[in-house]
C-alpha cells in the first residue's frame, strides 16, 4: 500500500498514529541535527522530520534528496514544537522511520510554488510541472466544479447529454474551419465543428426535446488572451419553447452555478436591448458593474463656434463620479489613450465640476459657464465630477467612448473581480453588412429566427436584392437572439431557430447563397425541416470563459489543462508539426519542396 493518508489530512488528533504517506518533495531544510522535508501531494503538504541522533542513516539519506523526488515514508504522527498555523497540517509532523525513494527527479526548470519564477513559455513547455502548483490545480478543480454543477442542473431539468461528431463538413459561414484530410476520399476534407449547431437542431427534429453537451469546438481565428483554437462550450437546445422559456431556463443555470460554485445569490438578471446597449454603452456587452452611461449632447453643443463639435455627427459624453481631481497630466494621458489607433478618437474634451459648483473645461473659449452647466445637468453631474466628451462619426465615437468608459471604470476601481453583474442583451439585429465582403451576414448564425414582427422585412429585403437595390444602409430586421453578459464579457449566446424550410431558404438567399449552394451546404437541415421539425431554440455558453470569470482571471488559458499559446502552438508536445511524406502521400496532399 503506497499510503494510508494523504499529505493534506493529518491533524493533532492523529498524534501517535503510524502512517504511510507518498508524495513529492516541495523543499527540504537541513538544520544539522534535524532535516525537514515538506512532502506534497494534491491534497496538501505535510512536514517530515528526520532526527540525526535517532536515525542517522535515514537523516543522511534524506539530506541528499532534491526537489520533486517522489517518496514513500512510514512514520509516527507527532505534535510539532514550532507550529505553522497557516498550514492545515501545521500542528503535526511525521517522525520518519522508513523512507523509500519511488522516483528521482531532475532539477525542475522553475520552482513549483505559488509565485513561481518560471515564465509563461517555460511553464507551458513543462505544463505537467506547472500543474503541480496549487493555484493551477485550484483553477482546474474550479473547472471540474462548474462542469459538475452544470450537469447537475441540466440533468435535474431533464436534459440529455448527447455526443455529436467531431469530423463534420466545412461550411463557409462563420469563422475559419480547421480541416482534416480524408485518406479514404482523396481530395476531400472533414472540418472540425465550430459548434454542434446543426446537429443539436437535428436532435430536436429527432425528438430529443432537451439536449446539452459539454463539447469541444474549434475555430481557426487569430488568437487573443481570451481565445483558444479549441475551447469548450456548454451547448444546449430545447423544443417547444419560446425565447422566454430559454431565458428562464438558463438564468436558472447561471444562478445555480453562482450559488453552488461561488456561494453567491444572484438577483434576477436584468435585460437590455441591443439598441440600448449600443446607445448607452457603445457596446453589445456592457460592463454593468458600474453606471457611467453615455449622454448625447448634440442638442446642447452645436453652433457655438467650436468646429469639432459642429462637424460631428455625434457628441457624447460620460460623467466620471468624483474624478474632478484628475490632474492635467492624468487628463493628457486619457487624451493619449483615446487617440491610440485601437481606440480611434481624434481628441478628448473634458470639464471639471469643482467643489464650489463652478465648471472649468478644456473648451472654455467656446462654452461659457452657463453652457457648461447645461452639459453638467444633462449628465447629472455633481460637484467633484469629471465630464469626458468625445465627438465624431457615430459608430466610431461610441466605440471609442466605450473604451474610455471601461478605462475610467478600471481607474476608479469600479471593476472589482469579486463583484458580478449579469445581463441579458436581447433583440440583436438579424443581419449585419460587412463592407469588405459587400453583403449581409448573419449576426448570430443563419439558423436564427427573425422577430415575428420583423418577418415582412425579409421579403422586402429579398425584393430589393432581386432588383439590385439592397444597400448597406437597410436597417436589419431584429432577431430572436440573446447574449448573456457578465461583467462585460459575453459568456453565452443563442437564439430561437428557424424551423420552417421556406424561411430557412429565404435566409440563405439573403446571405447570397444560390439555391444550389444552399442545398449543397445545408440540404440535410432543410430536408429534415420537411419531416415535422418542432419549434426549437437554444444557447451555448463559453465554458472556459465562465470558469475564468468565476476564478477572477482574465485569461481562459489558466483554466485549461493543456492550452495553446498565442500562435496556436502546444509548446509541450510541439504541435502543430510536419508529418511524414508517406502520410502526405496517403492523404493525397501534394508535397511542396
Ligand atoms: N451555436 C451557437 C454558437 O456557438 C450558439 C447557439 O446558437 O446555440 O455561438
């Protein structure tokens, strides 16, 4: 038997017991007469004591062992003289009687401690050592909890977990596919799923009624801190439901997760239309941990001789509470911030509401105190507040003010990682026009149903399209689509689906598919719709993101056991890599020399 107890288990009440422990050497201290070793396993750390007087041979042996050696020890649990109350096992130690080295270890390339000295790349290359660190393990344990509680909740609601295939068909919509060549079908390729979307809809046609899956999805996109080429979704679909049923069901899931994983009772989740989100926050995923809503100022600022505002399509500002103390230097830095190409504003106008109620702005030349007071009033500013105003083309300006709002939220300490604010964003546009492609795309995906009231617009758009008159300016019908946003992060999204073949065909036509192309790509789905497809709707949550949010981290990487780096590489196994010429030949892939 390798062990009678774990390294996290023994307490004062076990004093006198003979125990066997196995684990890794966290570190050792040689004090001459005594040698101490901290023995670590998944459950904790227990101190081993070797006494030179009593067990000289054992002590000699213990002194020679290095970090990360794997040991098995037998000994007696003793009360410690110097207790360490930081450690759950800190009141006891093991007086070692027998010692067996189960395996030696090379010197690890970084220290396996909370604050390691290993850089990112090094830790990724030796991920199995990184995984021995308590903080990394805690993240993955949190992940396990979230998965388990997700299954508990959905199981309790009669959902069935079904696996869908990983080798599927490439589709031109959405992100770029990862593809897999088929040896048995020369020149043909599978694609890895970006999501099981069509399969879960087919499960509804198959009568499954409620489906979910914790499922790997693959998207060949440029990577950022919160993206991985393969990631996990909580993918769900339900039949005979309306939007309201789905929102209710999954608000329940989120509430269950907060309660069981974080011990937080969530208030009911407020809702905001996409249009309001854009108007008041300049983003479809507003961080609602703080207010600082946009206030439009066009009606107050025009025709006062300030050309920047006169020429602007939109003049819009935010009121930063209690920030009038910002120094000139800080304001210059904010101006630099908004002028960065990623933010894209051309300048920043500010006004301080002083404690005595007077207002000083960066545009005093054009706006007297009375004029500035009208701004302050519109923005509900009080003494001590700072007004920040941007101007320009509307979309660009809203986008820039969103960045500035978030930056101010951060600077003013309003984005605490332990505060959670959930929000449903609803009524997304069904379509968006992409200039680069010169056509409309589905904002969510092509299976999303328009709002019943906006259905007539689909026919109108098709008629305009046939006449060659459909322009980018056409305002999209709204969709029965919804996103769950937590702290400004989109953690989930879904929609009510089209379940009628004709409407689905119309959607494909609007997206520029010829009937033949639509049939070739999605014929299987439209055929299924001919055999009694039930009304259905669903949602998918980004599981890795949800975990990182619960863990209070920015990157999803810390919550994935074996993640890839920013170039999509697994540094540990060194993938992707070249394959043998023989394999390429078998796959009918021409080798470039
Ligand atoms: N399949 C969608 C996605 O991955 C989610 C959904 O509509 O259920 O974003």
